[in-house]
């Protein structure tokens, strides 16, 4: 399927998973609004909205870099308006921006709790709310949110309740939006990796290079997102997909090419049994 002429608005797109999805859609001719805070490269993280927008252009799409902190509603409004002014509308929204804090209750400072909910829950809601009027007019419109299947097992709720609540809230919004906007033909789905993904967050926050070696590349999520976003929006909605499920739907079961270390052991991600 070609995405030529369709516009994707992707949050947290300056690196990692967001960048991978942006470049995958660009390779099919999409216009990509690269939304994020990074305009100067941090050596620990790599990438800026401008470097990704340039890569989008090189990959065959049209890139637009928009600096935006999704906690700030005025910035979100301006980002959406800029996207529409340049590209004429929004057909795809990818809610990728997220903050992580794998800490217990006593170790989670109030400001950290507020941060992860301001970004993961409030920010995702605000961005989606302001994109909806344009998605209603879009071509085969989709909302795709990077959030997990909801599993209320105590083993997931206990270790990092603040973060878990925020990610499950994102998944609950997927279910709500799928029903709320079903008659408008706007699809809403979530996508989550079965294994950890080799991103700056994994390297710098979760487990360093050792965990990166036990991870898969962001390309597995990019390819999964591409498949989901290629489906008719009225027929594919309300799902909490994992990347392995999406690969299986395409008849792909050998995923070794996505491993950072082909043939090596893989680390299961959170919320996946």
C-alpha cells in the first residue's frame, strides 16, 4: 500500500521507535510531521526532530520538523495547525511520546509521578483530541498508540504502579476511541513489543548495552505499525496488538533478522507473559 499524499503526525519522533515508524511511512511516500522536543542533539540520546525530518525527505517522503512539548496544550495546537497548514490535513496519528519510571511507590517522587502522567496520559489525550477534527476528514484515518495489552496481574501492578497506570491508561483510551469514533471510520489501535527494543531508553535507563544486546531493533515495530496503518480503518480497530501478533498476521514467524544479536537470547518486555 502506498501512503503517498497521506500525512502522519508522530509524537516522540526524534529517535528510536518514533523515528523508525516515520522512516517506514516515508519510504511509502507519506508526509511525516516529526514532533518532539529535541532540536539539539544529546550525545547520550542521538537524533533531533530536524535530523529525522531530513531522513524522511531522503527516504522518499516529505518531512516537517515541529518542536512541541505535548504537556503544553498551546504548543500542541500550534503543532497541529502547522501540520495542517503545510500538508492540508492529518490522516494518521501515532502516539509514541512517553516517559518511563520503573520505580515503586516510595521511590517515585510526586514530580516524577506527575511527569509520567502528564506525558503518557494527559499529553496523549490532548494530542489526540486536537487531531480528531482533521482525522474525521482524513483518508483511511488511524490512531496508533504505543501502549500494552491490559493485564491486571499483580506481578505487573506491584513493581512500578505509577508507570503501569499511565501505560494502561493509554491502552484504555485506545478502547474508548475505537468505540467513540467507530461511526466516523477512525481506527484506534495499540501496539507493544514482546521483547525489549534497542532504544536510548533501554541503554540509558533500563539495562545498558547488555540489555540492548538482548533486544530487537525498532524496525520490528516500524514494520508492525506499517501493516496496521495499511488496514482499512473501518475494519481494524480496538486492538491491543503485539509486534509478534502483527508479524504472524502476515505469515512471518522467523523474527531473527530483527534481533540485535541474531540467534541470541531475548529479554521479554513488561506486560508480556
